[in-house]
């Protein structure tokens, strides 16, 4: 029977087909030059009759199949991307292979107990790939190399984004204050105070965006780093403690450092807001 699971491609909960239902829909998805439109509409109608969900894209049905997914993650309850996956792409939780296979058998048995022997034989077989056509561009395997590469560029990417954010800030302030003829010549004080705030907020927010998972923890780590450095510099400046023989000069009474710390907190709040928004289930267009 159809069961609602989280679809990694659609980014929402979707009714998935078991193997018996899939065999009813599968022949209707086979493309023939003479009746492509009619057969695909028949597939959509049959999927709707089984699940009660009105799908609009025939190719999406290729990955709305329970067999393509692993058991629910024990930590976050999202289904693993494949039956053989040991790593959850949402929360990063790891499970040993034997446990994944055992839990997946239990998961499949729960869907259709009447076919337990068939299901057990299926999942003892080789890993399954989706039959999705090439133009749909989806093979249901986690891209570990891609995730590792993204972790490696979190810090440099966040730094680059923070520096790049100063460019639009300068253009906006210049156009608002001087380009409009409001103040001549261009005052540098607003940019010097707002620059650290915007740069650190972007640094934290962009780092969380780049991270493939644990976005909230990534934002907390990056913001904590900025707060630690900012508060340390502020404390050393107020105490007039020399560092390598040099005193830290607190320009504008420390407003630059305070702005940097405030920006890190703002970036953390924005990252948490994005993360909570991404976990909400949107309405299917």
C-alpha cells in the first residue's frame, strides 16, 4: 500500500508506491513515440487513483517508490537516501551496515507483511538504482565526495562571502549618501561601522548555507569564533594589554568590534531561520 515518505528530490513528504503498486504504474511510464502524452497521463491518473495525490510530472513517479529508499533515520526519522546508506544526509547520523539492513527488512515487512519472503529476497540482492530516465538526471545514491568537498570549502567560502558583501554595502551607502547629493564628500564612518556587521553576518550565514548538513551547528561554530575573537580583542583593547608588543587601538570606542560581534549573532539567527524554514513542508505547486 502507498505510504507517505520524505522525497529527497521533491523536498517534501510524498505518497510512495510499494512494489505491487509500482508494477501497475511502471508500464504506463514506458515512452512510445506514437502515444507519449496519453500514456504519461494514464500513469499520472493511475498514481492519483492509488495514492490520492495529484502529481503533475510523470518523471517524478520514478522516484516515488518505497524500494528506492532506506529505513527511517533513528535520529531525525527522515528516510535514508538508499537501502544501503549508513549516513543520514539530514542530521549526519551514522549507523553500521548490519543495523541498516536489519532495520530496512523490518521497515519493508511493516509495509506489506503478506509478501515478507519476497521482500527479504529483494533486499538481500544487489543495490537498486532507480529506473528514472537519463533526462531526469537522478540516481538514488548519496554523493559522499560532493558532501566532503562542500565541508572543505565552508571556511574559505564563508570568508570570501563576507569580504564580497562589503562591495554592495559600499555601493548602497555611496549612492544613498553622496550619489544622491545628500552629503559631500563621502563620509567613511557609516561604512566603517556597518562593514564589520555586514561582513560577519554574511560570513556566518554563508558558511551555514555551504555546509551540506548540521547547518545550525555550523552557524553556531562560526558565530562563536567571531564572538570569541571580537570579545577577546575588545577586552585586550580596554585593558591596554600589548600583543606582540603592540596595543590594540579601539577606534570609535570599540564600535567596530561590537558591530562584528552583533553581525555574527545576526548571521546565526538568519541561519537558524533558514534551517527551520527548510524543515517545514511546503505545498506542492
